[in-house]
């Protein structure tokens, strides 16, 4: 039976998953992280809180592969939009990921991972298609009944869009107009920015493990990025994560 590693950076993003696993989850602590192995909607999963940043994400991904022999890795969490067509409440599924803060130039080309020879890591298209279908199912059938109406109004979540494209990662929370503009100019096709996905992607690439990263947009990475962050995480993002993963594992998909 397939075993899936599920990672998030923030507690809120996996809290409900752990509740659902309940007593079926067996906790193993390795390298200061708790890995919960058990049954999630009929699938053998290992759920873990990586904490924030690329190093944390890389350590966690290696452990999932080495100690738990997962067959695939899925990362869920929030991100800041850096593309005008990507709005708060939308979902971005990465088809490729880059580390926007890697720079060994002029020894190696900007953005290239030194001695690996590539700058972009491709996510597994077949998992992506299932996540896209699951996200559409969640939006069409579950969102309105899952979120409270105040949050739907406050964050304008009447009809979120599912995007597929480039996600960029770096060890910075981007919260300034100039920061967003700099990233837009540097990597024009990037849809959103976060702090872990491309590290998970690099580890999975090097270990030849299929992976996917999907993100709910929590902010626009500008001066207001941190304002509603906690409220969004608590009232919106954690329900997106569980809703989409539930649909994915139960194979309930639109499209
Ligand atoms: N995750 C969510 N919002 C983010 C931002 N603005 N910058 C980096 N990571 C994020």
C-alpha cells in the first residue's frame, strides 16, 4: 500500500489532519520533530510539522524518505501572491519550484543550484492533476459550508481560482511593495512566494521521489502581508488544507 508523507510549516495547517488520524496515529520523534504515522481517509500517511524555512523543510523531507520510506511527498500551506491575477483565497499548485534566494554567481548562473546544474524542480504531474481536481471539488462543494460567512466576506472568497505554475521559495517573509516588485522583475512567471516548497522539491528530486506542493494564498506579500495572517490561517487556510487533502485521499474530484 502506498505511503504518503504530508508536510506543513505551521501547526494550524496540520492540526485537523492530526485530529482526524486520532488514535490510529503512531508518534515517532526524530531530530526534534514529531512524525505521526497512521491511517488518513483510508491511506497510510506520515504527517509532520516541518516548521518554517528551507532547512527545516529539507531535514523533514529527508527523514520522511529515509526513516519512513514514503512513496510520495505532499506539502500544504500558505503563500504570498506576487502575481496580479493571483488573489487571497486562491490556490496555487506548483508545476515547478525555484529557490529565489540562491545566488552563487558568478561561479554558477543566478538561481542555479550549484553542482546540480538546474534551477527549477518539476512537481509530479499526475499528483498535481489529482490536487487540482480535489481543490475544485473543495471549492465547488465544501467551501461555503466549511468556512464561516464572516471570513468568506472579509477575505472575499466567493469564487477562488485554482492556478498552476511557478512557486518560488526563500528564507524571507516578503512584506513590502519593493520586495514583491523585485521578485516580479527577477522571476516574471512566479505566481507566489513561500519559504519551503523548493527545498522539499530539491530533496525529492535528488532522491527521485514524486512530490507536489500546493498553497493557499494568504496575503499579497506587500506591506499588509502580516496584518490578517493569523486570522486567515485560523479561519481559512487550515480548512482548505484538510478539505483538499480529504478530497484527494478519498478520490473525490471535480473535473
Ligand atoms: N507565506 C505566506 N505569505 C508569505 C510571504 N508573504 N512571504 C513568504 N512566505 C509566505
